[in-house]
C-alpha cells in the first residue's frame, strides 16, 4: 500500500537526488575554493574579492542560460 513504506524507503529517492546534485557540484565548489584560497594566500582581501566575483559570475551565467531555455 502506498504510504505504508518505512521512512528510509520513502526518503531514499530525495536523499539520493540531493547526494547526486552535491556530487555533480563538488568539482565546481572545490575549484572555487582553491582559486579563492590561492588568491587569499597572495593577499587576504583578494581571496574575498575572488570568491565574490566567482559567485556573481555564476549567478549571471545561470540567469543567461535560464532565459535561453525554451519554456
């Protein structure tokens, strides 16, 4: 019967989807962290500026690609 499954069975699909999304995002996040830490080692404010610039660039790229997708 639907709805009578144990909690772990019902939670498996959403947890698997979340884990898959994090696994796909890991290389990007690791790259951002390494670039920002490298800039921070050269000059501490540069690390924060680099991290902010990368996040802004990601948001702009996401909005551009979202507009171009057929709806």
